[in-house]
C-alpha cells in the first residue's frame, strides 16, 4: 500500500451539483497530481500542484479546479457536474525530481 | 505531443507460461517510461520504470520490461505467469511532470 489516501471512496451526485474530493499525499512528498479515469480507459491528467501552486494542466475545463495546502494535501473541486464526469478520480503524490508517482485508491464519482 | 499505444485490449496466457504485454510510445526527447498495474476497484500500483541505462529493467513481482529505442517500444514481460497476475496493466510515458497513459491491457492468466 502507498501512503496516499483519498476520500471519500465513493459518492453519488446530481447533475449540476458541485463536488470536492480530497487527497493526503505520502509523507515527504510535495507534489500532487490528479487524474480522471473513465470506465474502460486509461487515466487522463487533470492538473498538478507543487508547493501550493498549479504546475501544469491537462485538457480539462475551468470548472475543474484544485488546491494544495501547506501540508501538501490537496483537493479537487468540480463545479456544474455533468454526466460525463462520472469516473474514478485518482490522486498521485511524488517528490519534485523523483521519477515515479504513487497513487491512492481513488474516488469513484457517479453523476446522475 | 506524447502518446502511448497498447495494441492489445486483452491478453490471455496459461499459468506457468511466459507473458508479454505490448507498449509503444511517441515522445520528443528521452522518454521516462513506466508500467503500472490496477486491480479491480483499486488505484494504480507502480511496477517498474525506465529512465536511462540498461535496456532491460527489472521490477516488482518478477516483472521486467525491455526498452527498445529503435522500435519505440517498452514491452512488459514475465517468464512464468501466475493466476494472481490477472489485472489491468497500463504503460505510461512522462515527458515532463505528468504521466500520459495508454488505454490499458487486461491480462488474464488461466489456471
């Protein structure tokens, strides 16, 4: 098991609502990345945070936003939920300069 | 832009036989290449990586991968498959900070 924990593990939201997903990074890691994994697909990069600043972003609209806190934990916020936002959301932590990232178990979001 | 292709959605192999899961990549510059495994309802688990050096990389649980620059491939291999190896395998490339994943290959090891 990695030291990356995500909460909640599952949740169901209604279209148009807002959701916040949380991630605690592994001890000693200062970089957090978020990925969206739709059913039957590989994970897609959403964005990365390093020292509380967004450090890179994938092809996701602005209604996907995030935060990183001084303890390096992170949040992913999604506004105006759409049915296509239903997916497994994965958080990965690493240290700047390290090559591999370690993933949490994910949050399964269902939008109805 | 970088990309990763996993040409096989499904690979079936008998227990005890060797297995290969294929991956090809496209990236400018020197690639950082990775294999991750995903068990049902779980996150991704790191298996191995290629950064530089020896083209044959050894990883967790007896897996290894061979980097071939001329063929832009990074195939995952194991000499003797176990039923417990059955899972979804992802190849990924990291051009800078983020990972770009392939679509995944479902490996089924038959007893």
